[in-house]
């Protein structure tokens, strides 16, 4: 992990819901905390590390609070916000960075969506993988 991620305290206690969405993780630049929802503790360690780095680096670059969550349909939501009095928050850079994450990490986000839809929402695996055009290499 990078030096930036080591500066963030990891927090795990919470119900994991925000605005009707199931929160996977969040980073807060104001109090230097990283939250990971323990309902997803069975995700591979490499995935947990990736989303940790993505979240913390986002807040280090743009400031504010960054969150990765799932909407009720299982789509991955990347959200950011800032405190009202934060004059250092860069909304333009934040929007550009979210677009860059969506582009560069599309496969990761699709896999997270598939994971959520199959294991949490209990949708049919073949249908989910077909919907997302994920090639597992396996015949179902």
C-alpha cells in the first residue's frame, strides 16, 4: 500500500447504508479515516487493497469525502462531496477523476457489481454475468 493510505485510520463499525445505497467503502480527507464495510470482508484481499488505494488517493488529490457504494439495483456508485466551508475542494478535478476511475477501472467496477448482484441481491449468476458481458472462461 502507498504511504497515503497508511496515514488513514481504518474504521469498520457502521450499518453500511447511505442515501438508500449499500456502502462498500469511503475515505474522508477531513479526519483521515477510511471506512470498509465488513459485510464485504470476503472480497479478495487484492480487491480490498485496490478500493482502499482508489478511495484514499481520490481524497488526497481532490479532498472531501469519496464513497464507493451500490444502488438498489446493484450498480456501483462513485460519489464525492465536501463540507460546505471547504474552499480547497476541487469539484472539477473530482469529476474528472471519477470519470478516469470509471474508465481505467471498468473491469473492477463490473466485477464488484456482479459480486453484489449475485451474492447480496441473490440474482442468477448466468444472467448477471451476461448482463455485464463478463467472460469468466467457464460454461454455465
